[in-house]
C-alpha cells in the first residue's frame, strides 16, 4: 500500500508521518508538496500536524487554498482514505471535508501530553480493524483543539455515526477532567458522512514504536492497510 | 491591466468577528477576570474577537458590503463558530 503525506509550509508532523509509515508500518510512502496539483498513485493520504501558514486568521484557514487541496478534495470524493492529524484535522474542517471547527483550548494552554481516546466507530478505514470501545494511548500537542459543533450538528453526527474518537481515562470512561481541551461531547475525532475522511487532534503518527513512548497509534495507521478496502487509486 | 475607465471607488470595510453567543470564549473569560482583579468589579462579561480592515474597490457601498459578506463567508470567518458585523465607509477619491 502506498501512502502520501501532504506537506504545507509550517507542517511539522510531516516527518513523523513519513517515518511512522516507513518504519512503523513498513509500507511505501511519498511526500506530496502543497504546490503539487496531483496525487501520484497513492492509496491513502495523511495530512500531518503543524502550524501551516502560521495559523494566521484561524488554524488551517489558509492551507486549504493550497494548490494540492483540489486534488485532495477529488481524492476524498472518490472515496480515498484520508487521515487529518491535529493541524491536518483543522485544515480538513476549514476545507469543509469534515464537519465542525477547532477553537482555542478551554484552559488557554498549549497541551502537550499523553492522553487516552476510545474508538467510537469502526466504520472508517482507520478504525475498521478496531472494536468500538478500544482504548488507545496517544500523544497530543495543540493549542486549538477544542472541537466545536452546534447542538443540531452534534445530533446529526451521533445519528450518522460520525464520531470516531472520544477522550476518556485509561479505562475508557469519559469525565470532563480527561477532556484536554474542552471539546464538545469529549470529541477527539470525527469522520465525514461517507466515513473515508477522518480527522483527530491526537497524534497516532507519533506513537508508532514503544521506543518513542508508545506504539498504539500504529493501530490506526495499520487499520487502513489491514482493512484491505478497495480504495480507488488517485 | 485594462484600458477601461474604472468608475469604481475605494471603500473601507471594517469587519468585527466574534465567537457565536453560545460558544465558550476562554480568552474573553481570562480578560474579564483580569479586569476584575484590577478592581473593575462591575465588569460583567468580555468577549474577545478580531478586527479586520479591508480596503476594496466597489461600484457602491452596497456592492462593497456584498463583496465583504462573501469574503466573510468564504474565508474571513468560520461560520461554524463565528459571527461578524461589517461597517462600510467610502474613502475620498484619489
């Protein structure tokens, strides 16, 4: 399987993403520069974290105008699996590929920590091999990760099974104390209606080997390989 | 760019962006608490936002307003969590 990692000016999780596929999954991976206009034969895309365009205006607001985003949107429309991580999640919401928005953390602090999330849905390619209820230990590093949706949108997300990850304690129990940024309904990650585009604030690509503090992020990345989905090559 | 006579004039659009009423505004809360600790016990609420000045050419004040409204919907604000107000001023002819 061939992954693509989309790199914008200000991305800083791009090499983590490349290494997690290369060393963690031992699959093929190519960098894709934001000025490129096509996606070269990739089966899955990772939109990494960082501070693209300095987070000017709003996190992710400017990156969505990069030339590559048209190809990313086409890839999504064809059903290709896309995982937006942290700033990548912010970019995908700003681009309208994912619902909701990411606002400043409720405590106004930049949170750099290890947290737990619970898998809520196995209908996405990135969770297809994980049972709902599975708890994963992952790192976070963000200042604007508070997931915001209106009440009616939240009901829609629930009804459509679009909530993919929630912040919990290590036992998979939700408490406000274990919500690191004040996200609505403890939401850590969501998907589009079709389920092929997923975004989350935690960093699975920074947890691909016990040597770097944890390897449970690899389960998310491996899922898309093991699921053996008939993804459309772009 | 063009030889056509440009009959349009310049307008200044002032755009005030704020979080929607229901959305928690931790910045505003922190500023409110700062004011209170300075002794302004009467401060009831603070909402923090953004102020943008856009200078643009337009056919009329209404045209300028319509253009900036589109800009707000497409880029300047995020409709999921923000609202905006626009104030248009005609600038002197150059």
